[in-house]
C-alpha cells in the first residue's frame, strides 16, 4: 500500500468525481451564467479587453544605484561622509591598539616587579655571603697571626 502525504498526488474514484461535479453544479449554478448589460452611453467605463493588464508598480532601485545617484548629486556630502567614516575607523583602530599596548605595558610592569624582587633577594643573599666571607677572612687572619707567633715567636 502506498503511503499518502501532502506532496503525493492521490486520484479520485469515479464516484467521488461524479459527487463533486454534482455538488458544484447545485451549489454555484454554473450552467446559468448571465451577461452583464453594456450601457453604450457611459464613457467613463472601459471594457475588460481595454484594461492594461501590466499595471504593476515600478520597482525600486538597488542600493548600489541609490548610492551612486546620491554621490553624483551630492558629491561634497559623499566626500565628507567618506572622510568622517575614515576618521571614525582610524579612531576605533587607534583605541584598540592603545588598549593592546596598555596590556603589554602592564604585563611588562609585572615582569619587571618580579625581576626586582629576585634582585632584592639576590642582594640579600650576596650581603649575607659577604658577611660570612668577611667572618671567615677574620678567622683566617687570626689563625695566620697565631701560626706566625708560634713559628717566629712573639714580636
């Protein structure tokens, strides 16, 4: 059995066709068409044959043609508008670049602060080493003096 959907054509049986024809003939009286009387004295009315069937609205211009016509008629305003758009675009680009540069600078500042902290830590370590070395130096000098005293006697 064939599946029926909206797009598939399904024919009518001969009984259905006959019932539909009877319905139309009874409902609308299709066999009894009346002619409209024509009044030859009327001059403001026209026949259907004389009517213009191509009574369509004119189509609008495309946006490209509208812009072209505007620029031809108003080239000074068009030039000013173009310059304004150029300046606005440049300003936006400048602001974006400034933001990027600001982020780079702040990143560099944090890195410099970290380096300064490390240098301060290294300076403290070097000063501690310096005090240790000077202590060792003093001890060695005392030891050397003691050894000189023992070897050469008291001066």
